[in-house]
C-alpha cells in the first residue's frame, strides 16, 4: 500500500510539474499571448456592440437592470423606515386618544371654557348701555368747567 501511495504522489508531483512547465511555456510564447490579447479585445468590442444595439432597441442592459435593482432596494428600505415611523406615531396617537387622562383633561378644559363664557356674559350685562356710537377719547367734547 505504501508503494502505491508513493507512486501516486510521485506521479501527481510529476504531472503538476509538467503542467506548470507547459503553462509557463504557453505564457512565454508570443503567439499565444497575442492570440489571448486579441480574443479579450474582441470580447470587449462584442460587449460594447451588444450594449449599443440594446440601447438602440431601447432594451436595458444587465448593468442598467442591476443599477435599477439597487435603487429599488434603497427606496424599499427607506419606505420601510417611513412605515415604521408612521406605525410608531399611530400607536402613540392610539394611546393618547384612548387614555382616560386625556378625556379628563378635555372635560376640564370644556368646563373652564364654560366658566369663561358665563363670566363674559356677566361682564357684558354690567356694562352701561350707551346710546349711539362709542366715541374715541381723543374725539370727545369736553365741557368748560368740567375736570378732565
């Protein structure tokens, strides 16, 4: 068993070495390097042509859809924040309108308003009735001999 493991390890190591040398030689070969470079350039030109054609046909590209998806997620998160805020305000309003303390305060305010209305009516009754229009103090006629 140990001979098989040693043989397997040696074969694996030799295979890796051979592949490494082959890859190194391919990368150093100018023909392969130029071919790879041209293939990548052609790929880039094809992608640009595809984007232009899709734009001319008014079809969104993958980048456009990705940008739109990100913006939609952002708006969605903001909307969730607004909804949470509205829910909190709604809960607070529900607590305020349902509380007995608020009802008592409103009743006390209504009672005070009633007292003020009655006092105003009483003061209005006590005012002397004036015949005619009220004249401003600066326009009153003073009689001679009357203290001003």
